[in-house]
C-alpha cells in the first residue's frame, strides 16, 4: 500500500462562516477541519464514515479537540488544510490538522482531534478491525512532542527562525 500519510486540500472561506470582522468564526474552524478530513478519508483511503455507520453500526465519534488560533482566516480567502494521523490504539485515533494560507507560508490554526471508534447500536466503545489497524500502521505519522501546547510552541519557534 502506497497511501499518503499527510493529506491536503484547499477551500475558500465563506461569508456565512465569518464574524462581523470578516474573520472565520472560531467555531467554524472545526467545521472546516472536519469537512476536510471526511473528504480526504473518502478520497485517499476509501473510508465513508456515514456508509460505515449505516452498514455496520460502527464509526467514529469526536471525543476531544484542542485548537490554537494563530492568524485569522479571512472571508473569501483560499486556505490549505493538511491532516495526518498522529496516534492510534485499539479504539482511539488522534489526528493533527493544520490550516495555512493558500501557499502555506502562514499557519493560521492547528488542531488535535480525538476520535473514539463507537458502536452506535450498543452505545459503547468498539475496537478497530484488523484491516483498520493495518491501514493506521501504514499511514501514521507520529509527532515527537509530549502535548499540544509544546506542538504549538514548536510551530511558533519554526516561524521565529525563518
């Protein structure tokens, strides 16, 4: 399997997601990140989380989000979003996503999203299948920092050195 470990997409910031200052509303960042990840799961890994839930009763639910807003995203701006799997175990995933300006010269936001594999029929946590674990092992790109705050600081340091 030669699958991408970091997946990327571009999107335009829309009016209905902005505040009165023409900045992307803080809550809307998560929507943009989640839409990106859902689209990329389908495109690159052939995972349709909605079909999976309908067919098997099992999919992922959000368990946590840690986000840092570094620079505003503006109305009608095209942004580039990247995401990668940074952790997995028998029933959990952690994904890092980053939003940049279009040419990736300015980091606007970073988020760590936690997901739990969940059996919707039993209303309980579920273990990942063997096939999923194989996929995760193939695409994981671990982050060598102990926590989110250190990761954000790492990006700020990189910018200061440039």
